[in-house]
C-alpha cells in the first residue's frame, strides 16, 4: 500500500499493517498513485471484488480477413504496444513474429515484449517504417499522440490498419480500421498464429521493404554512433546514453521520464524483457518516475529477484517528485537515479550566460521560460537523506559513478550528469519526400 497519512487516515495505514499489508509512506499523493498503478502493471495483480472476466477471442471470420489483408501487403508492419505487455502476450507474439517473418516496432512501454535486439525489430527506422507501411497490425497499441494519431504526414494516407484491442471503445479512434479484432491480446495473437501456420505463410526476408528498413537502420546507427563517441565536455545525450547502455544489466527495470531524456533514452537504452520499462506513457505525464521506481524497487525487494531498478530522469522531470528520494532512503530501496541535467526544459543556459542575464535585469523578465538553475546539485539532495550522491561531467566519471552505484545494494544513489545545455536530438525531417530519422 502506498499513501500519505494524516488524521484520520493514520489509523487506516496502521490497520493495513496489522492485517499484514506493507505500507510505503510517500511524500506526495500523486507519487503514491503512480506507485500503486505501477504495481498492477509489473505484477499483473488486480484488486477487484469481481471474478476475472473470461478470455475473449476475436471473430474467426475477421481473423481470416486480417490474414488476407496482410498477405496482400507489400510493406507490412506490426506495432507492439503496452497492451501486449499488460496482457502477458510475449510468448505468443514472439512465435507470431518469427513464424510470419514480419518487421515489428514497439511503442515505448511495448519495449521488451520482444527483445529490442531481435532481428525483426525496426525501432531504429521508426519514422521510415511508419511512413511507408501499407498495412499495420496493432497489438494493444493505440493511435494516439505517441503514434502521431495514425495520420499523414507521419503515416501513409492509404495505410490499412488491423487493430487488436481488448476495449471496444478504442476501436477506430482517429483511424477507422480495415479489420477490427476485439479480444484478449494473447488469445487473438494465438488465432492469427494458427492461421499463419495453417497456411504455411511467411513474409519473405529478401523483399525491397526489408532492404529499405535495414538500410535505414544502418544509416541511423552510424549517425547515433558518431554522436555517442564524442567525449568532449560538456557531454551530449548520445554519449551519456551510450555509456549507460553498456553498463546496465540486461534484466534491469528502466524507469524514464523527461523530454529529450525520455525520447533519446528510449532509442538507446534497450529492454530485453517484458514490463521492464516504465515511462510517462499515454498521457505524457511528468512526475511519474520516482513513484514508479519506488514501486518497482518494492516489488523487487519483496520477491528478492536481484534485479536493479534504474530511474533515468531529465532535470525538469526530476523536480516534479524529487523529494521521493527521501522515501527511497527511508526504506533503503537501492534505486539508481540518473539525472541528465541540461539546466532546463528541452534546453537551458550555461552558468556564464545565467550570470550575464542577471546583469540584464529581473530574471522573471529576461530568463527563458524553459531555463532552470544551471548545474543544480540534485546529487546533494540525495546525500542530505543518507543516500549516495555523485556529480558527473566526463565519460570516465559517469562510468565510475554508475559502476559504483550498481554495486551498492544498501542505499539509493543519484548520479547528477551535467551535459551541454544546447544538446538536442539528431535532426529529424518527416515529410513524404524524405525522412532523416
């Protein structure tokens, strides 16, 4: 149980403890809610007075129609969403992808349902795949803002959508599906798999579509690698994430929130297991990170799994619920918090520029609204409560700090990584005439 007590709620928390329920006292109501919601997602446990609903299958005629649409596609794509992770569909989806030979793209919290390094994963060519696909099969993914609502210029205006979802009210939101498959994600994936096996069908690996996707993946990898191998100070996002990715255990749970921190981190920090990534999700809510991390760490501690929880935060996102580091310290939850600090929201200014702005007049009039205090010492906040705080400026300091933090199972750590305030994502151009993403 997660919460904040006060009269008369103190007695409720005490009664819960007396009944054998572990109580985690948070510092903010929102963080408590975020933590509670993450528990259900990670564990699959639901609190309900009603019996679980029966597993529902899709109409078999619609399943057959979906297979026909896919067989006719020249540039097919599968998108695996958070719903597939929540529905525990990883085993059958892996069989479906490997049997059908189709390329797939995970949504942010769909990462890990199949490993990010799977041969059929085309996440590194995301924009190209979305734009040129003529048929898209959605498994528990919704055409909201994260998928650009399924509309041009990000999508082919003539794309055919096959939507698999448990919720009838989600069918046809923003784009009317060519085929709607209403039912349990795992059960419907099994129906599709059985049809593919029965027909002996497999999408060829030597198509022009696969060649296009692999070429784009290679080109993007080259660009990202060039950025990642830069070691000049201050560091950029790609360098930071490159070295973090080399040191993180494959089975760690990654919590992430922020603007560029979350977006770039999603492309560079791989997930290899389902439900091992928690981020701002459908509503893009900032402030979820530390609550999610506390929930994940509490689960790991209770199950004694030996898996690390790593919380990667933008400096602005950290500010929404930063006081929850006290909660981590109070319960000795060994979360590793990494704050990627660019002095602002999207971008900031350096210390010298900040000093110059002070001379120009009242900061409330002259400071950019996106700016935060340069080189803020978030690491000292963790230290104040007894955790480990580390300030990082170089690659060597980053690697040393992360290795040290990952070796410490007794207390939480916060690594404050100072990066270039002007660091940004690599260039993106999203038009029908060309894409550089």
